[in-house]
């Protein structure tokens, strides 16, 4: 290691050697430190990171975790994960050594999270608390799996929060039709809501659609889901859909295909241009206005997907058929929407009564 001072600028520079993941010896140079002490502190942390030491500070280990994990995730997934860790976990554990974090420390952190509120004074939702603790557990699992941490302290602690939200909101068909009549004056958002409600696509899938994704053959009009759109860090990002199963072709009702055709004739787009050239925030605003005007309860944009499922269940379709349309596994549909499917318990009991009466 070499630490030098630039006499003109008054800043410090450090040069040190390390081995990369392939075992090759590399030189690392870091400049512009304000003091010798801060230079030496950085060198110690860098040496610990390079060696994969688990006695480094949690804040430094998150940098290691970032280098290992970020390239494997979609940008929107990583940004969500990073925000939760940097705002909810690192402030509590930043200066504590990874291998010194105990189950008791985790419980104290959880209690602080349970006492926190959002910008409007409301406690964090159970699903958000569940997500925060999941991120912490993922980091500690990474330390145990790759860097020699003896065990993940999260495994000895009861989790807080809930994987699933308590109440699932959705619109009935009549509620949706009331809403849609109030947004017909805005052709772009009206068609967006029509596609969301009558096909059940995710909002990111909707916003990535181009004219090339629509096959408007009158006999079998289809929409192909091949990508997803997000607005991240002030730029448009188009990625593959959420999962491999999310890549699918959805048969549309003919009236919806007619609406798409009419819209593309009135507002022509290039084959690779986005049909809905706006963001999720724009749809939020239109949904606020339309809900108030129609006098229906305000639901989230994602709840239009739940509304589509509710409609299909009312029509008598199975979890397997619905899952294929949504790009889900059938088990996921059964678990998520089990309370919506008609119960067969009454008829089961009646049949068992008849069977038992014949003894």
C-alpha cells in the first residue's frame, strides 16, 4: 500500500493491490481524500471487502453485496431493493460488523420499524414491513452462503409484516363501466384502461405495447406481451416481462380489438413506437379524476388486474385457465384469489351426508 499527499491540492491518494475474482493481481487507486486518517480507513475497508471478510461494517458489506447482486437483477427490482436497505436498514446497522449482528439486534430494529410512519403519519403497511425484513435476510443469507458468516441471525427471529395485503380491492363490471364512461373524453387513457380491464395485463406490460404487439385479425384478435416499461431515474427503461411465463399471447374480445384499431387509425404510430406514450403517474391522475366523477371507490391501477380476475371467476373459469391468461402459475392464482372462487364446501358436505346415510 502507498499513501501520498498532493502538495498542490492538499489531498491524499492511496494505491493498493488486490486479487480479482479470477485471481489476477490488480492495482486500485483512490484519490481526493481530505486527510491521511480517512485515506487509511478507506484502505482498511477496501482490504476487508477484497478478502470477503465478514467482520467488516454492514454498510461496507452492502457495497460488496451490490457488486455481487446488482448485475443479476432488473434495474427497477434493484432500485426498489436498494432504497429499502439504504433508508431502513443501513441507518440502524451501518457501523456494526456483519458477524456481530445478533437476533436481539434484529428485534430492536424491527421494533423501530413497527413504530415508524410514512409522510402522512400512517404506520408502514404489513407488506412493506415484510419486504424490508426480506431484504435484510437476503443480505445476511448472502454473507452466510458466500463469505463465511456462521448463520443468518434473521432465522432465529419472528418475521414482521405479511407477504400478502389484507384486503384486495377490485371493481365489479358495473363499477368499471361507470368509471370508463367518465374517462371517454381522453382517448389515450380510455383505451389504456380498456386494455387493462379486459385483458388483465400488468401496467408495465401495457405501457410497453407497440402497434407490432397487436394482431387485429377479426377472427382471432391478439395482443402479444413481450416486454415491460418503467420510468426509472428520469429515463425510459424497457425490459423483458416479469417472468418467462409472462411472455404470452392474449386473445382479445372483438370490441376491444375494434377500439384499438380505431385508436391507431386516429393516432397513427410507428411499428416500434409505444402506443401509450406516457407513464404510470399519468394513469394515476386519470384514475383519480374518473373515480371521483363516477362515484366509485378508488382502487390502484394494479387492482384492474384483480378486477379482470374477479370477472373471469364470476364467469366460471378455472384457476388454470385464468393463470394462463395472466402469465401466472395456477398455484399462484389459487393462493392469491382463493377467497373469490365459489366455495364447494356446502355441496361437499351434502354429498358426504348422502354417502354416510347409506351405511
